[in-house]
């Protein structure tokens, strides 16, 4: 299955991860904590990981 990856350089990765997960939670199954999240979109699964330098996103 194809996977796309992106690393977004930011000092606010945890905050953005949580905002994205909360935004999609009304429509899709979502699980998250401050450093890791998953969103089960209809087109596939999105995995988000936050560290001090970036938000890492993978869509499968």
C-alpha cells in the first residue's frame, strides 16, 4: 500500500498534532496523546508523531 510522508519543521508540533486530531475526531475514529496520534480516514490511516523539532505525518 502506498504511503506518503512529510516532516513539518515547527517548535509547536505537539499543539498542531492535537489540533488536527481534535478537528477530525467529529468525523473519523481518532486516538492521540501529546506526542502520537492516528486518524482513520476513509482513504487510509494517518499517523502523526511530534517531537521538539517537527511534526511527522504519514498517510497510508
